[in-house]
C-alpha cells in the first residue's frame, strides 16, 4: 500500500478528477487483475488500448486510473492524466517497490545479437566469484540462490521488472545483470534505473516493421538510450556503429574487440573441433593478459566473452575466476551442443532472423564441417519479409536445408513454409520440406554423415510449440537424443 502522491514523484501529471488524498493497494495494467483499491494504468499498445477497458476496471473497484487521453468516467475514482502511460508506469512501479535497483549494481546489455550469451557469461562469472546476484533476460529470471522463473519478454514490463528487482534486493543480491531490448527501451521499461555498466554488443538490421520500430535509425536510437543512463560503458570497438552509440555521452567508454585497438583484445584465435566438441582458444592483451579456452564455439562467442570479461574486470572479478568460468560456461539454446555421436556434431541455437542465421552459419563454418545441415522454420504472425530473408540466407550458406514448423501461432505452417521456400528458390541451395518438427529432426539425424554439423535453429531455449494459442511441450534436446 502506498500514498498516491508518493507514487507520482518524478511524474508530470494533472489530476482531472477525484482526490490525491488516497491510498493505492495494487497496481496493474490488465483490467482482469483489478481489485478494490487498485491503480489501473491504461497502456496504449500496438494491438490493444487499455483506455478501452477503463469502465471495466472502475466497475471492479479501481480507485485510481492513469490515462493519456481525455476520458469520461463515473463513480468514485481519481483520474490522473499523463503524457505517456508507459513512461509514467515505470516511475510508479519504481516508487511502489521502493527503488530496488538503487540497492544493487545494475549491468545492462543491449545489441542485436549476443545479449543472452553475454548476460549469462557475466552472471556465471559473478556467481563463481561468490557474488549474490540476479539475471533477467530471454531465459527468464535467475538468482544465485537457485531461484528460477520463466519470463515472457527479454526485458519485462516495468511492473514485473521492479517487482523482481525488489525480490532480488530483499534476497541480498548486490548485483543484477539484465538484457535490455530495444523494445524495452522504446517503451520505457527501464525508466528510473541507473546502470553501473552498460554493455553494447553489435547492431544490425532487425525488428523493423509494424509493432516494432519504424526505421533502423529509431531502432539504433532506442538502443543508445541504455548508455545515456549508464555510469560506465563497455563497447565493441569492431562494430561500425560504436561511434554513434557513444557520441555526446559523458560516461567513460571502455572497449573490447578483435580487430581494432581496444582495452581488452583477443588475439591468436584457434577454432578446435574434436571428440570433446567445438571449442575456441585465444589470448587476451590489454587490461587482461591471459590464455582463454572457451567452451562455446565461434567468433561471435569470442566477442560475447570479451564483453563479459571486461565488465567483470570493472566489477573487480579476478582473471582466474573469469578464465575458469569461460572454460565451463554454457548457455541454453545458444550454440548449445547435444553430444550424441563422435562422428558428427549437433547444435541447437535460437537464431530466428536472417542476421542471426547468417552469423550462426558463418561461425560454424569455421569448424570446417563436411556438410552443414540446417534445420529451421519461422514463427507465425510475423513479417513475411523475415521468412524470405531467412530462406535466402539458408539456401546461400548451408549445404542442405530442412524446412520445418517453428511456432506457427495462428497461421498455417504450410503458408509459412511457402514463404520461406520463395527465399530458398532464389538460390541454388538444396532443401527438403518436412512440416512436422519432430519428424524433421529425426530425418536430419538419420541422414547424418561423418564430419557433418547439424544445426537445429529457431527455438533455442524454448521447450514448447505455440499453435493457435496453445503451448504444446516440445524439448528438442530429448528429440535429438531419442533419434539415435
């Protein structure tokens, strides 16, 4: 319970109806969650507008409503009008939960690719060092005391985020590592949080279209917002947009990379493929001079490990702890190996757009497979352009492609596969269509040749298949293991 005036600190508002002298017992933006004494925040989303549910919320007992439009209401209710309800909700949530981020060192990671892997690497380094810490991102909510929760968004909405941060702070966490998506920044989910360190991985064309970003420039500008609220910045010196990301910022900038001069640099990179799996070794120069054996393969993961390493160093983690963590690190669904044979390799990855798919394939080509066999599909209710691009990328870069179903959602799998096939037909790539994903995986394993590298892409950490609003259990690791 909190006083309304206290919740609205830092918020520019007008009270258009009712009294400011009231208490709030609960905050929500879903009218189904309203209880007597609630504050109901009307979020105007791309699909639904919370203002349309205002009357329902009041009937259920909402005491305060936060709006961004002129509304007419009945009943004993206070109406607070703001410029942007998403922005206001972030501050309200922060105040309701007692500004929990201020009790921890917050590390935010943004970029098109590598957020999840970098976040998990840094989180595991902190755990290895004995730091009580939390993790928020695509893989859900994690705490070093063993707590695990699923998550619905890479960066949760502000109400969920502040609640989780409160629980982390109350559990004694002194540090929280979180992925900060462009959507999270665009919709003010991290408003009111100051980050001790902001980490930048890379930027490429993605998330442009209806319901996401209007243009690449908007996408890039949203990413940059993280660094405007960071006390220190770790940035990929090799990425062509690094100058844009750090322009006109006052925070000190520290760099990592492979090609350009930087504070932490990887040299003498060697890609190893053996009966133990896929590894990469390299030497670091600059702040940290060490020899690294990285369990996760490829150049992309060298960059991810450098980002985590530099941030860990700034947080006071020893090189010995960093080295030990990287030797044993693994991230679910991110170039995750499933060892079922010494004759060929199988990996699972979350790559679900053309840029990620191209990066993944080029990474795995570094291990010189006899054939690179790619199995993937595309999600339903997403841009057809993404499907064409992924089809073209697959046909151009893989030796054999197996097209199958991903999360069709409310579309027919056959229609999605037809869109992907159009992209495939622009190339000379060999492909086969097997709509049933379980059958497709079984086929890929049964046809494996010695020296092959089989890539099962698109779902990564997910253990379900979404079809017409239902989530059916689907564990690709078990499916791969049972194919032998």
